[in-house]
């Protein structure tokens, strides 16, 4: 039985606004001892905080003022940024541009990421959108590698392209829509939103606090997370047909089968909600006290250790990529549920 609950009273302005707009670089790799590609970002260090997959199968991820890509053969490259925080470079090569999202989790609380996570999205033509958070910009890297600024947004966060090519952006001030002509529409919301995704029929999903919502027409549906009269229940509980408690999810994705994938950051795992509303663990052992040492490669994803994953994305075949933030790596879960590491970043110096 589908347990998705209609919350008509919750954030209705977003549902109405979305309905109104018709929403129904350089080589940087070398082999590592375990055979995966280890990215060597020229001395730059940091934790991967977002991940996206291009139509050609390249996997993009962001860390410490740089966006990288790794291909199916494990070869990595720098896509944008040079590690120095700042704002420059529009109209030129993205690898020479300055970006500003210095978030790194060395020595800070794993959920205290502030606004400075560079969320990513890729359109069907292969153009990359970057949430250049501390510049209050959304940047675009086209297929020729040139960078430009396409929108001014207060602390842009989760992003996803819709069917029409419009870019939906979760931000410090709610949700925005950037049309292909560059116009920005305010879709509502007065809260801090994190992850965002668009499903196959054009419905927008977003994470706010410890819950995930889907907008269908003028209705706002609760996808995951629980609450009581005292407020949201943040923590870990529940797999099965009932809504599960989440712990500050940071990213969302929708796979080709319509499953919603949730980076349940505070619970150290990825959760899945299928089209019938059934919740399950997808990767990681789940729970705020679960161990996280990056172990489990070659085995079942549900038995692996993740550390505060901040990013999740799916490719067209159903393979899922995870920004395993606290383990400084990008993980892949194949269609058989087996997890591997496809890229690592350098650890911070002591």
C-alpha cells in the first residue's frame, strides 16, 4: 500500500508556483594500489560533496573549489576551477576560472556544511551547471569547456534539469527556476532547502530539514521523513511501507525505474523509496553511530561503510554514484547492488 501522505498545508506556495510554470581541463589521474583511479588535484585537498552523471557516462564531482570528472576507464580530469577561491573567468576556459565553495569536512561537524557545497547538474546536451555557492552564482560549463554565469542566486544548493531544459535550484531562499532564455522565476518557499531532483514526468522533489517532498500539480506529497506535533523527527527509523525517519538528507536522485534515492547524510547511508512508497536501505549500514571507514568494496552496497554522503546520482542504466564525503571517495553501486570505488581524493595534510 502506498503510504505517501498528502500534506496540503505544508509549503503550499511551492506547489502552486511549480504548477503555474507547467511542472508536472587537464589530466589529473594516476593508478592507485587497488586499481581505481586516484585523482591527484595538484595539491588541492578536500572531500567530495556533490556528484552528477553526464549523458556520455562521465561522472562529475566537486571538492574544494574544483570540479572534476572521471570516465568509465577511470581517467580523471579537472573540469572547472584551480583550487583558489574567488570569482573570475567567465567567457574563458573553465579550468582557469575561480570558484568559491571551500567546504571541507576535516575537523568540522559532518552536518555543518553551511551553504558552501557546490551542487552539480548536467543537461541532456552535456552542459554542466555548478552551484558556485559563496559567489551567489550558478555557473555553466558548456561542451567546449567555456564557463559563464547564468543566474544570481542566494546560496544555490541542489539542482536538476527538467524536461524542458529549465534548471530548478534549491537555495537559501526557496526554489528557483532558470529558463533556457535565462529568466529566473521564484517558485516559493521560505526555508533552507538542500537536495533537489526532477522525476521522469517533471515533478520536482526537494529535501528540507529531515523530510523529502514531491510536488505533483498543486499537491505537496511527503515522500520520506516523519514529524509529530513537536516538529520533525530527525534520526533513523523504519524500512518498509511506512515513512522512514531521516537525518538531514543533503541530496536526491531519481533512477530510471522511478525510485527516489536519498543521501541520508546524518545516517551515513543512501535510502531508497520505490514508486509504491516502500522505503529501504540502498547503500551503507545506516544510523548516526554506524562505523565509516570506506570498507566494503566488491561486496553488497548495503553492507558497505559510508561516511556522511552528501551526493547521489544515477545514470541511464541505473548505476548509482555516491559522494562518500567523509571517506574522500566516489563510490559506484552497479545494477546488481555491488559497490566499488571509482575515484579518491587526497586526504588533508595533518
